């Protein structure tokens, strides 16, 4: 566990904190990357975002994507909406 006390700084019309390099490396975060900011009881938590289904689909290379394939008309008791 890494624990440090850091100072809240004025940044334009907002406030912010600087994340120490040691923590960035430990979390494998880089400048420009998005993180989730969560307020839990009396703690502020920064977390690596869980990718959405849309994020995962968009990360598939175009050459790996396939088009919808028809398998013919329904037979038997398939329900088609």
C-alpha cells in the first residue's frame, strides 16, 4: 500500500491534486488517460474505468470484424421478433 499526504492546488477556476509518479506507475496510468472519480462515504477514490461493451467492440480491429451472415429462414420452433 502506498500512502502519501498531498496538497489540493488551485488550478484556474477549479482545484486539483498532482498524482505522484510512483502511484501512476503502480496503477499503469499515463497522462491523458481517463479514470473514474468516486466519492465513497468520506473517501475519494480514483479507479481504472471498467470498459463498456461499446468500448470493447470499438477496440476490435476492423480486419477482425465480420459482417452478419444469414443462415436461412427459420425452421422448427425458433421465435423471430
